[in-house]
C-alpha cells in the first residue's frame, strides 16, 4: 500500500468550544502513544473521511502536523466518535506507533462468494465472528480478511479461524484457532400454532361440560357429577 498522509494542525480550542471547529468543517482529534504526551489536534473532516475509507482501523497512516515545521507521525485510527443521528464523525483518536514494535489490532472479516448449500436451499450461512484479533508490526497489519465461502456445500460445514489465509511469519492470530467464523445452519422450520376450538355462536355449553364444548343436537346435557337422582313417590 502506498504511503497515506493526513494533514493536521495543533488545536487550542477545547471543551464545548469545539462546536465552532465542527461548524467550520474541522474534526477535533487527539494523538496518543506509548511514552509520548497526548496532543490535541484538528483535521479537516472531509480529508479524514476520505482517508478513513482507505485505511480503516488497521491501515497505517502518517499525520503531517504543522507546528512551525512539518512533523510526521505514524499512527493508526484508534477510536471514532459518531453523531448518533447522522453518523458523522465528531471526534477521533489516533494511536502513534513505533514501526519496529508489534501492536495488537482487531481486523475485520468479510465474506466473499456464494455457498452452494445456500444457493441450493439446503441451509443458510451464518457468520459468527466479524473481527479477528492479531498482533503484528504496524506495517504488516492486514487491512481485512476475505473469507471465501464457495466451498460450503453441506449443513454443519464450517470455516474456522485456523483456516484463514495469513502469513504466520508476520502476523500472529490471537483469536482462538478453533473458533467458528462461518457455518452452514439448517433452514428453520416454521411452527404452526394450534387452532383453538371456537364455540358455536349462541350455543350454551352443557352444565358440567368443559368450557367451549357444545353438545351435539339431540344429545342430553351431561349430568353434574354426584347429582342425586329424582325419586318417584310411592302410591
């Protein structure tokens, strides 16, 4: 990947006053790292959005900071705060890294291709893991993992973390190797709700009969249990 640079400036505006910066098209930012002092910065929102589409949270970029002279810092995007309604970034944190020291990052997993099991209606491919934790030098971090599911032909067939194509000499996967990334699940059966017996309109249930049960035409109502029988008087 070519070297990607994002222009930044020192920021003196803090607290609630950063709303003014946002109105002017700037995004408040901070840069932090091991053994360095955190700095308040600002970048153009449009420039950041274009850069973020290219690098995500695992791609290395260089902050070009104007402070009398231009200073470049290798960083990763660490955290992006979004406006809840519009999803527009309102703040970003950059993690300054040492190019000779390994870092840990979450690499996204994307599914590619079409599973024959799903195409044939045998089952549905379910993705269980969408991020893989890895450790590598900043320059060796994968942008993303592409998972080909075109070999999934049967129910219960799965792709595991250990199946991911990765250069193990450069990238150390921290996520459990036996973890299931994607699996073919059988189609779910629709449950049919039992139909309740509806009493005939206007009919009166027999005394002692279960509620909702109506005697057939001509049939005498069931006598209530233990009901005494009527005796005829002696002549």
